[in-house]
């Protein structure tokens, strides 16, 4: 397998929650998502911040 055929790491979805409402939603590569999550945790100390993998639906044949 060559370098161009390697799968990319899965994207991450960072969300900032105000109760049950999403106030910020950001999708990016894992390092950028971690940096964004860290910034949102500093900015919104009392709100819940999640960092989850992006789930891509697959089609079964």
C-alpha cells in the first residue's frame, strides 16, 4: 500500500451545548478538533463540550 492509498484519519465533530441546544458545531481533522475543543472549554467554562468521531453512514450491498 502506498502513501496515497492510506485512509485518512476520521474527522471529529466538536459541539458546544447549552442544555439540549447546540450553540457551536465544528468538524475537522483530529488535531484541529482537539485545539478547537480546548479553546471552547476555556471560553465556555460552564457549558458542555463534546468531541466525537464523525460517523459516515455506509451502504450495504
